[in-house]
C-alpha cells in the first residue's frame, strides 16, 4: 500500500496491517510511527514488483524474438545469429533508458554547488565533518543539484583512491606577500554522481595525518583556500553557490570578495557551515598577511582581526558569507551566548540575520542493520527484539564479558575528552556498575581517561570493556549489541552517534545540548513517548539519574522499552530532509 494511503487509514487499521506484517509491540505506537514502519517494509515489495516487471519484459521480448531466430537459422549459421543479436542485451537497454524514479526530484531549478572543506569520507576523515562532506553532496545530487567537492590531496589518502584519480591540469599560483608562488595540481575522481577535485601540492599536504600543528596548518589552509578558488577558475566551473566548511575553508569567502572580485567567480554566493566553533584558525596578523597577501582593510575588528595582534580565519569567513549555517537549531542559538560562543558570540549575534541551524543526518545505506556486513546477526524493525540479542551475545564473547542477554549493556563510542562529557562518566562509573550492568567504551583521547577506563576494566572484569583504539568494525558491533548508548557532551553541535544508535535500536542517554536536544525527545513514563533519556545541566549526578531511569525502564517495563526500540528504528534520521533544507537555502540565495 502506498504511504499516502496509510495516512488516510485509521490507527486501528494500521495496527491490524502491522500485526499481519509481523511488527511486534504495536499497541501504543503512534500513527506516524506505524506509517514509517509500514512504509519501510513496503520498500522491498516495490523492488520485487519492479523485478517482476523486468522479468515480464524479458519474457515478452523472448517470445517476440523466437520466431525471428527460427527464420534466420534457415539462412545463416546459428552461431552468427547469437553473436549478432543477443536478446538479453536488448532488454537491458530498454530497462536502463526509463529512469522514471529520478524524474520525481526535478521539481526545482537546477543549482551548481562547490563544497570546499579539509576532509571527506572515505578519503580522509577525523570527525563528523568528513561524514557531512560525503553524505550531504550525495543527497543533494538527488535533489537536482550539480555538486563538486574540493579538498586537499593528502599523502595519507589510500592508494586505491589515488589510482582512480584523473589529472585535470596544473598551474602556478601567486600566494605570499613577497610574490612567492606555488604549484597547484588538480586530480579528479567521480563517484556516486559527485565530482571530487583534489588540490595537489606535496609541500603542503604530505604527512601521515590531515592536520598536524597550528604552526603548519595555518600556511597549509591559507594556500588551500586560494587554490580551491583558482582551480574553479582554471576549470571554468562557476558554481551558483560555494559552500565552505569550518575554519580550514574560512578564508575562501574573504579571498572571493577581494582577490577574486574581478573574476567570473564573483557571481557565486557563499555559505559557511560551522561544524565546531571551538576551532577557528587563529594566528598572528603578520603571519596570515604574509601567507595570503590580503589587503590591509580586511584585518579589522569586523572581519579578520581578533584582539590586538591576531587574525581569525573563521571570523573573516563568517563576515564575508551570504549565509551562515550550523549543524542544529539549538547549537545555532547556543553559540550566540557567552558560554558556547568561544569569544565569537557578539560577532554571531551581529550576523544572526543570516544564521540558521540545519540538523545533520546519517547515510542510511552505510548504517543499515539489515545489510551491515559487520554485524554477526542482521535485523530490521520487524525482528529486532529477536536478533539484536544475538549481536549482544557475540559482542560479549568478543570482548571477554559475561555472556548474559538479560544484562543491560551501555555503549560509548567517542573521542575521550572533556568536551564529550568523559569527566562525568569517569566520576559515576562505580555507582553505575553492578552485577546486572555492563559498559563498553571505544575510543582514544586524553591519557587520563584512557588509563582510568583500563583500570575500571580490571576492577569490573566481565562487566566492563575498555577498547582504547579506533576500530570502525567494532563500533558497528557496539551500536548493534548495546542496549543503551551514552552521549553526555558538554557541548555537541549536532552529534551523529545518537542518530546511529537510534537507527540500530539502541536507546540514547544524552545531555540536552546542541543537536542532542534537537534529535532525542526525553522519555515520558506517563505517556510512553520519547526516544531516550536526557538531562539538562552539566552535572555528574544528573547523568547518574538519567542512567538510573534508563535502568528502571529496562528491568521493570521491558514492554515499553521494546516499543521505544522500534519507535527509534522507525525515526527518519536520513539526510533527505536536511538536504532539502540546504537546497532551499541555495535557491533562496540565488533566486
């Protein structure tokens, strides 16, 4: 049944259909949750219909062609007939020439967008920025946008990707105040409808990691910002919108409105997205003047200047942008306050008229419990209550924990830093641990937390596992095997881990800040509504209270817990809605 027909059905009718399709614990699911769950189940059915239709076309073509083959056989050898007109090839062409589904998206004017940022999955990734630079362009290509991603060609990019890059050209570019110029090479790679252009310069982008020290990174990204614009000019690809990400691309809007103001690129509008305001690219004015050769007038208190002696690359970018976005509505408001503003709160309040929050999504093709090859047992919303237990038991065995599906397992996948709330977690672990509770930690970071969690592993053998490493495969297993997931951040612009956890049927425990507040509705014991357990003020006691509320529901009312698990899996955490908001912003800027 189409989704629009579900919306016309009553709750009773929807529950009857859900029961027939095998969805469990449906008695208190809301209408919207039922519609999402049923629509999700209908997708495979549509594929089956499409496959059946294709088979019917195949049979029809074969029937038509059979008599033709028989007639030709009388006049020529059979081998020649097979070689000249294989029936399967004709059918494949017929099917590929009718991409009816894609046409649905083309209901708005086409826009070209250049994404400029310092990292992008799978080429180079250190955090959420890399995920956004990959997933958002991919989603925008389905919404009638022509997208090009520009990033550095780091030495640390895997050779398998370098081998697929195609040389697009090169030139020398003036950069420094003394006239010193640098080589700019352009290597291109096309994947999933997105064009990736890599800026090649071994002098700046060699090394084992994308980022090193601020002393080295300032010249590197002064060069990168100008080289990205110069590459667009060189390729004669003038986008409607240039979308810059974080401080590493902060000088792009400044360059565009000064040194590139007389080029065709001046027609482009500029959007700057703040992924994490804590990092801004601040260094002394003489150094940045030398490495950019920017005019003196941009080094004023309303643009690049910060304090008496420093220049702030992100601040300058915000000044010269047509629009500013950040990765959640709550964070957009928080950064205009002194506590969260990282000394830019007054600047952001001044530019509040062009500031908007758009929450991130996740790539639901990668994060898909039904197809995730890294999971011991795959599952979906219809059988999560049965097969998620197998993933828990497998994770317990892998980590040397007591194998007991009835214990509450709490997962934590994070950088081990104060910003992620690890000081709160570290303080309350002795009060959380008991014979019915297990905790699994995965990540690296500050030594104090790495050592502390290792000590807890020794102290609570069988119930505490400290995986002090970055392991993508193990993170998938923790998302699937854990019952609850901790994200108690001091601040969190958006956060992806809570979205992944919900997608995997794992209940989040979060602090009400930034994107965590926007994406996790607190559980209401009276109405049996909500997506997880939350606390407001940054306090260890309040985190402990949230965990205890989580424990109480898990051990005393598993029926309501299981409903929340299914409700979370039905929640739309994809990029589709967010990408539409970005597309609408591009259209508004360029109408």
